[in-house]
C-alpha cells in the first residue's frame, strides 16, 4: 500500500495529526501496536484546558521540595531506584522552571493553548461527538485561605494577560454547586472556559472514525520496523508493507523507539499517572470536574463513573505499576465525597511524555527531509491534539501555520 504520510502513534496526538492531514487531502496511514487511544490518551482527566497557558513547572520552593523528598504525597511520588537515570531530565526541568525562564516559556506555550477549544470544536462538530462534551469548565476546592488567595491572584493574572474567565466561589457557593461535598473547604475557583470530556477514549475514537471517513486507514504494527527508502519510508504492518513519502513520529513516551534509531537524542522524561473509576453512593452526585487543591488528586464524573486521577509519578517508563498515590488519594477522597465501590478490576496507569522545557516537539526533523515530530505534550495531550495536528499539517503542506511553530522546533534541544 502506498500513502502520502505514515503517522506513527494513534493516541490523541497521532489521531489528530492524521485527521488534519486527511482534511487537507493527503492519503494517510495511521499505525499503532495497540488500538487507537489505548495508551496514555486513555487515562487522562478528560479536560480541554483552555486555562492551562502556564505549563506545570518543577517546584522551586525548598520547603516544598523537602516535603516531596519524604515521598508520602498524592501529587508527586518517585522511585528511588530510577533517580540516577532520570536525574539529568529533572535537573533540566528544574532549570527551565526558574521564574524568568518559566515566564518566557509560558509566553511561547500560550498560543497553543489559546487555540485548543476552537480547534477541538471544529473536529467535535465534524465527528458528531458533541454528546461527549460538557461546556461547564472545572473547579478547584480549597482547604486553606492561603492557597485559595494565591490561586485567586493567579486567576486574576490569567484573566488580565490571557483573557481567561473564572469565577471565585465562597464556601457557601461551593457547597451549593456541590451539595454532596464535605465541609472541609473554605471556597473554590471555577475555570469557566475549559471543556470536560465524558469519555476521553470515546473522543479519540470519534476522531478516528472521522479520519476513516476522510479516506484514512488505521493499521497495527511496530513503529520500530520503520526504515528509509530512496523515495521516503516503509514499514511492515499486519496489513502488509506500507510505503510513504513522509512520516510523523507521534508516539508519546515511546517516540524514542524511532528517534534514537534515526540518530536523534532527546532528553525526555515521563510523569506516570493512575486512575480508577468509582460509583457514587446512592442518592449522591458529583456535578463538576473537581480537584482537591491542597492534596493534588482529581475527581471527574465520567460516563464510566467518577474517575479518580493522581498527580505525577517519577519512575522508569516501563517499571511495574506502583499505585500508592491512587490508594492515598482514595482514602482522602472518601472523606470529602461519598464514593461507592471501585468499578475497575485494577488501577489504570499511563505515562505522560515530557520535555525539560515543558513544551512539545512539533515540526520537521533537523536531519531528515521528510521526517516530522509531534510528541512531548506532557499533561496537555488531549488539550493540544487538534491544534498540534493543524500546525503540523500546515507546515508539512508548505503553508504558514496559524501560529508560529519555531518555539516547538526540535533544534532547541540540539538532538
């Protein structure tokens, strides 16, 4: 089979790239070793985070770092045995998170986020997936006035600098919005602009069906089998040999399975995360996607049940599951909301692909004519799928991308 483009990786980023290329008339084959959206994209918190213009930085406060070193928190956990391997990534992550650098990175990152809702909305309409979307933002609930006031000030800054809409909630207003929440909280913050997704995997599959309706093909295969030809690229799949002029690497935390073999060295890390679904106790309901701000876990009322998600686990990508954060979070979550029984046989785990400067790699490979990259989206893969697909497709077709893509170029890492 011949195609214009092979897209490696069928998570939300790869599917979005494939859709955007197909919408522009390209013949595209999308490849993954598993079914579409079954890896990292399967387990996110289900938010299209229009407010997320400031990427998650490495903590700079020494007191907080000391508390993290105890390794007993919900929002962060680490494998001591993995520290020597991941220390170089963490050091660069810390370096780029220093205030002046972080502020500059946020200015470069913001245009991606600013297009997240509009680009998703186009694909949601074309994929007829509006039944999966809740246009109600999400909430943060605060246990302390200090944290509440800090975040209120941050929200005011985002409103001023980026036009992000928010609503401050008193204790009483939070209780009215979430009548089954405990009284542990002094107030809340509602981010008004984001969209919530009732079934993140379902949204990826809706985009896949749109891709196929545009003439695209999904196949299973091992991305590591990719090789060059005089005219471009080829790969053996379960459907036979596929040849194409161009290839896009959108393999998330597994992108190195291709990039390393082609001579590129990226200092990448992963933040592993876990989730579990729960039934609400009879007669109770969670109305909003909600984070317990000081504890660092998230509750999301999805189609499958209330999804409890954790913060970041710093570990080797392929190490066995160690869902201690999830169990810690469950104990706390049961004290603030009447969760019922677990609905999953075991915790789900995924790995978020992270770059040291918190921005994805999007654009042409430096040393190959027809090789393109789209990976490293960290916490915002779902949020940034469609806009990533659009700007990469525009660049590949020789058009001027809707936003400048130079800040996301691979060359910034000298790979």
